């Protein structure tokens, strides 16, 4: 890897200007995560956790609840037959539109 990178760098330097040397620059890399000094990393006991979860748990019976998810329909509401076919025929015929009466455009501001 290093030889290949070195060869590529040499090619880039040759393209830039031949014998010109780049100046050394010091940088401060702030791309890493900031971890507080007092943070301690502990071992993850994932196996124990998975065993505990796979055992299951004793669940308590839920209190009696009243299901109110059904829609509330008033008692006097009547459902009639849908005459969709008639509606579609009426729509497909079109409508006789009357020409609107001539109006005066008053949208311009009066100065």
C-alpha cells in the first residue's frame, strides 16, 4: 500500500510543478468524537442479557378496559342504496353551462 501511495504522490507532485516542495503544515483534527474524561467503558454482557430476555417475564393481567375504537353512528342514520351508475351517466353527459354576464374589472388600484 505504502509503495503505491508513494508512487501516486510522486506523480501528483510531478504534475503540480516538478521540483517544488510543499510546506509542512500542523493541523488539529477535530473530526473524532468528544469523550468526557470521566467516562468509563464497561464490558457488555450481551449474552447474559439475551438469556434473561429469552426466559420471558411474568406479566400482570391488564385491568378491564372499554374498547372505544368502533365508530359511533347515530341511531337515526339510514344507509341508502348507492346509485353510482346513474351518477356516472349524469357526469358523462356533461352540463349546459350558461355564459356569465359581462362584468367590469375593478381590480386595478384607484389613485
